[in-house]
C-alpha cells in the first residue's frame, strides 16, 4: 500500500470515528482538529464504502451556509 492510499484510509477512519463520537463533523472541524482539508472527498469515500452520511445545511455567523455531515437524523416523536 502506498503512502497516499494509507493516508486517505487513515483520514477516512478519523472522520468516521469523529462522527461516531461527536455526532457530526464540519469542514472547519476537520481542518482545525485533524488537518484534513478535503472533507467532502473523505465523505464521498465513506459513502462509497456503504456509510449513510448526510449533509445538513447550517448557517454560520456571517450568514453563509456550510455542510454539517452526520448519520441520518432519526424521526423524533418527542
């Protein structure tokens, strides 16, 4: 396995672990905490591997939107 494939696999596992432990991840989370600059590519890899990860739009303080990636939200009947 070459270094590029190994690094990509490691990043995929890091992203997956973060979502499992914290419930979601944004590009800013990935950059600041793990130096992962291509989160959308990692999400695409994880989806291709069968993980059901969805992007939910989230408005930031400046009024623009970014994606928050998480597992599908379950319908809540509370």
